[in-house]
């Protein structure tokens, strides 16, 4: 879908049933322009993150203490997977 189409989808969800600030800002972000390039800002943001290690260290410490931190654990994995952008872009061939 194009940014304009995504804006319409999210914007149409705003109403009495889904009256949400997050829906509103999500709808608007698809229209936001980048100050430096005049392209849509959403297209300028890389879908790739780097690790600093704090999430991983938190997960390790929690495991040592036998405390579950599933949300942090999944976030660490997702961030790690985002670093494999070239691999994610390849088509899976069977």
C-alpha cells in the first residue's frame, strides 16, 4: 500500500469505536515530510536497528535471578533480526 492509502486506512479507523491517540498519530505519520529531502519521513527511516547490549544484559541478569522478562527478550530478538536486512529482503526459495 502507498503512504496515502495507509493514511486513509488508519484515518478511517478513527471514530467512536477506535477513538485512539495512537491511531491518529499513526495515520498522520504517513503524511509527514522529511525536512531535508521533502520525501515522506516514513520512507526515510531505516528498518534496521543496532544493539547497545543493555537489553541483552537485562535478559541475562533476569535469567540468573529466575525472573521472566518475555517482553524484553522478544524485543532483543526483534532488534537483532532487524540487523539482517539483506537476508530479510531475499526471497525464500524452496
